[in-house]
C-alpha cells in the first residue's frame, strides 16, 4: 500500500471538512441507524440467523457492538451501495475485511490488528468506514461522544500515514504498555483453554484434519525451511463454537507438535470455513 490517500477522501483543509470524509461519516450513521436516503435497518443474513444458537441471538439483541460484528457482510454491502460509482475512483488496497477496535490484539512481543480471515483486495473505504463505525459505537458505550471527532482524526491520520509509507511504525500506544504490565496468561493455561473448547470429531473428520495439516505444512515449508514437517503433526483436534461475527462458521482448533516433542511448546491453530469473498 504505497499510494497516498487521495484528496477525494481527505482534503488539505482539514480531516473533518473534506467532502469525501463527510460522506464517510454519513455512511456510518446510515449503516447504524438506517435513516438516510430511505435506507432500511441493517439486517443479518437470514441463513446465518437460522444457524445461530439461542445464546448467540440473545447476545446480538443485548449488545449493539455484538450485532455490529455479526452483520459485517451486510455492512460492507451498505457501504459499497452508498459510495456506488465512486468506488471506481477510490484506492484499492489489501483490506483487513473486518476492521474494528476489538480486532486489536496485544502480545508481549507484538501488537496491532489481528484476525485476517476476511482479508481481500478492495476499496480502502471498506476498512475505513468499518473502523470508524466501531469507534462510534465504543464512544457511545463509554460516553466519549465529545471526544469522538478526535478519535476519528487520529485514525484517519494514521491510515493516511500508513498508505503513504508502508514502512512507518507508529509509536507504542499507552494502552499496550498498560496491558503488558498485567500478568499474562501462561502458555500451559492457553493450551488447556484450547483443549477445553474442543468437541470430539468423527474418524472421517479427523482424517481430513490430518490431511489438511499435511497440505498446510507443504505450503509453509516453502517459505520456512527452518521448520520441519513434524512441526505440524496433529496432537489433538476438535470442533469449536466461538466468536460473534464468525459464530455460525464451522471451526476446528488443532493442537500441533510445534518445534519439539515437549508439550509445553505445542501450538494451537484454528481452521475455519470462510465465506465467499467475491465482490
């Protein structure tokens, strides 16, 4: 992503004054409230709801942010519909595909956006509006409405900087330091948590998992010759029900051997059936 943010999105006269940025903000409220241009409320895909357990339905009803996470495809369709012909003039980038503040992950040696299973190429506005919409929801929940424009500005400036210079690394956010100061979960606890989520697989499914991991190993080893095929040997696997936006997607957690036979350095991998990203 080496092209700079075009003036159509953010003009030089200020991040909140450009015509295109005003359109971005309008899309947020169109998507959230369904009150402009005759747009109806955003609805979840009926097929997804048919497969959603009752517990998930209650979570969607109880929390606007959970609902926001569940309707990503409908949200993207609304954004693309509102921008219409302008999509051809907007920069095409490698999209995260489901960018929102709860995708921000912190580890001891890394921090940033996580969960790239919906990644695709497309117009930058898809990620921009998704992230801005999540900021708006968080500002409402936390009673930060008076600071919302500042939060919008910080995000837009960071996004512009990243497009202009892909080598740019932003300074460490204060929240990362605060989270790292907390006692981290141990690796043993993480492995135990993963196994507690696993539901038994039938023989046919388990054979498919093993064959799938062997295929993954062949691909990874092309780029990582320092690893061995044994790294990806399946120790245990099971189906799992987790998440919100992907709660109805079939998922399997796989525990693989890792760098040695020592159980403490095993790795947990997630296998998930992804939807059609076409369009």
